[in-house]
């Protein structure tokens, strides 16, 4: 019970006591005291009602705050999912576009080769050259669109082979490049922000011969190398 | 999630992990990839590679790349990678450790316990080697389950009537067929057989050879 209600409870009791004590000698005071007692009880009830109302308001505010927090959490989750869905859709779309890009690159490559076979200044060469130029612009435009969604080609030729970016699909033993350097790109790779959309298929320079056998030796043949204890994996 | 137990399919060519949520298994992914190539390698820079990067370097550095280690589990073979000589469980432990990391990233908690599946025909030595691999990877292997049994459980067959079920498991590198009996919710493998050198990779290879032959005949190349 609140302090205010206690005071009115006490006034009510005092008024009842006063009315009882003074009833015989001073009936006027007794009536006033009785009236005061009634007023005190009414005030007591009013206070109780107000407190109950305040309590209900507090509960309603708490419930509202909880609902708002849940709503915000739901909105945040929906936004995250929405963002993920967009990323996934974009990822799938870009993946589907990559073979088109491969086709365009192959076409440009072949057309450039054909240009080399045509006589300088010939009508055929002039027409093909214009066509290649147009196609090159289309290709560049597509690359610009992809760059806008953070899709960029993975550097390959001349770079050291990196298994986190490239797939070795062949080796080159000509010695024209240092060991482990990429000498040719079979299929271009692309990355989208920090993730790999498609690894680059590459040919890597390698002059050091290797065994065609899998890297396995029998127990008896185990004579070289560092023996790692059986209860852990090496760092 | 407190102290979850993950399920691991430690496959010959690919491995995968899953968690059961609300009675339903959910595969744990990384960058949208649900399967981890069961390949371990040592890069030219001396860094350990597990999964796709290891597979990517196979053609360039086959002597430093191990595939299909599952076929050697339980044997006395040793694998030499650079200056390291490793046992099959140690190689498998790399894969399991990577799976543990994937699971922890997905579940956002530490993962210490796992159930690992093995072929029904695996011997005690092979099962022990698998358990050992899990322990090396920092996992408590709470149970080793037969792969066909796990498949039956995943399909909820133990919750239906008693029956005999044929489980057909065509993986990347192996093929098995198992006859399992389900009685009063208990799953028992009655028979299991297969070919440990036949899988989807062989189908791919045959298709590639076939297409190459057609291309060569049609265009007169190669």
C-alpha cells in the first residue's frame, strides 16, 4: 500500500474514532468527523483506483516496449534475410552470366586471330575490325556492369599460383616462366567482394619433376621426413 | 546452442557436417558450399591446405596433395607431404578439424562433440582409426555410426513399421549397397557390399572421355 493511501487510511480511522468519542458531548463535531471519515474512505478508494490505473499503464508501457523491441528485431532479421536473398540472387545471376562472358571473350579472341589472316586494307578486314570493335564495347560494358556489383576478374597470367584463387588444370615444363608462376589461363576466374565466384583455371610453370605415384610410402619405406607424433596434426 | 553434437559424413571424395534442429538435419555450409572436398595438401609456401584449395593444387603439386585418404584408414600406410610423414588418421584429422571450424562458424559456439559415419563394412581397425582422427582434430567422437544406418535414421525409417530396407549409397568415390533391418526402432545392418573404387567421379571421367572422343572424331584433333 502506498504512503498516500496509508495517510488516508489513518485519517479515516482517526475520524471514526473522533466521531465515536465526541458523539455524546458534541454531536456537531461527531457529524463533521463522520463526514471526514467518509471523505477519507472515498479518497482512499480514489487513490487505490489511481494506483491500479498507474500500474496497468506501467504494464501496458512495458508490454509496448517489449513488442516494439520484438518488432525491431523482426524487422532487423527480415532486413538481414532480404539482404542475404539479394546477395544470393545476385550471386546466382552473375554465375549464370559468366559463361556468356566466356563466350564473348572466346569470340573476341577468335575474331582477332581471324583479323591477322586478312589482308591489310581489305574490305573484309575493315568490316571484321569494325565488328570486333563493336563487340569489344559490348564486352567492356558488361564488365563495367559487373564491376558495379563488385565482380572483378582474378589476376592470373604472370602471377604466382595461389590455390585459394586458381585451379591448376595443367603444368608447363617449357621453363619460359619461373617455377610456380601461371603461364596461361584456360578459363578466367572471378571474385565478388571477399568470396570466390569462380576459380581461375590455369596452367602453371613447373620444371621440377614429380612422381606420378600418390604421396604414400609404406611403413618399411619410411626413412625420410619428419615423423609427426600420432596424437596431433602439425601446425 | 550449448555443447552441440554434430554429425559428420567423412567421405572418400567429399565430407559434410550437419546438425539436427527441431528434429530435422541441417547441413552446415561455408560460402554456400555444403560439401568439403576430402583433400589435404601442403602448399609450395609450406602452408596446410584443406578442402577446395588443396584440390585446386592437385595437378600442380600431386606429391604434396592427398586425396581419398579414407581408403587408407586402418592401414599402416604413411603419407609424406614435404618434410612431414603422417598417418591416415592425421590426414583425416585435417578434414575433421576444418569441419569443426565450419560448424563453429555456423553455430557460433564451440563444437567439441561429433558423431562420425563410416561404411558398414569398415573393420574395427578402420573404425578405431576414424575415432582416432576425430580425437586428433579435437573432437570427442561420441559414436561411430554405419553410413546406411545414418541414412535410415535421416529418413525417419525407424519411426515407421518394422521393415527391411535396401540403402543404395553412390558416393563420389565408392559405391555400397546395404540391407538393413528395422525392428522396434532398432536399426541393424544385415548385409553390406559394394565397390570401393567406383563412384560418381568415375561416371564423370567416362563422360569426359566419351565427349572428348566424339569431339576428336568430329574435328580431327587430338
